[in-house]
C-alpha cells in the first residue's frame, strides 16, 4: 500500500502532500556529464519546494510532518485528501529559493545552485538541440558562483566544477581542475570530460549509458 507524506508549509501552515516514490531499481539509467541521472519513470522526492498556497520556498525538512495518507484509502482527516501535491523545484524555483535565503549555509547554497544548473540543462538532454549549454547571464552567474564555491572541494565537487568550466568554454581551467581528481572511481568521468574538452565541445552530453539501453535514448551528438 503506497502512502504520501502530509505536511504543512512552515510559512503559512497550509497543507500539502508529498508523493513518496517507490524504492525500485530503475532500468535504463543514463548519467549525464553534469552528474544528473535520468531513467524512464524515475521519480525523486524533492528536498526543497514551493508552497502551492503561499508560493514561498522551503526545505521539506523544515515543514511540520503531520502523517501519512494512503493512496488507496480515504484519510481520517478530509483535508488531507484535498491537499495539493508538492512539485520539485524547476530552474526558476531554485533561483527563487536562493533569493529567499534558503542557501544560508554554504552546503545548502551549493545544493540549490547545482539544482538550478541541472534544471537549466534539462532542455539539452536530447540529441537534436543546436546549442547544448546555457548562455543566459543569470545561468552564467550561477555557474561562476559554483566554480568559486568548489575550488577547494572534494573530488566529486571538482567534477561539477570542471563540467561548469567546460560549459563556459574554459578548457584550460578544466584540465587544471581535473588534476585534483585522482580517485580511480572518478577516472571514467574525468577521462570523458577531458575527451570532450579536447574536442572543443561545450555541450551537455552523456557520461554513462546503461549496459542495455533503449535505442531511442542516444547520446547527444
């Protein structure tokens, strides 16, 4: 029996419903060069969202969690049945969360900036896009801030940094950043980014394909 989490907005106390995705292994997982992963039917519970009632941003962990409501049975409280469903932040929503101060700590700011970057990259996750990387001034500013914040980060963060540098066409900076990535677990990703940089590519691309993948999901050309 599937259940959704019922919570109240920390700003206006309005009720909302968060759909909890099934914990199942998703076939056809594709990993992109920016670190985002996609698969048919894959859903994720948001960590931050916008209240459907007052439109303000909040972290799910700051909301008052009231209980769980079954998707198959009517809840004891009728108000729970009509609670609007929370949605993940899109690019504008992630920027709104930053503007409203949800990135008050460095790790939270970086999480929101990476999320904004991912959502801005979503239009390029197909083979028929002409450009393949973000050029808007706000998106560039966000990448610049990410690059600055990850300068002394761990090797996983250095991969984010190098990819943002690649999108900005800073291939020499990318090579220098990747000198700090020595863990063998990250070698395939490092090699792929170096390969794309050597080819002069700024486009978002596929990092890893599943062993058995849908032929319609091909890498970006």
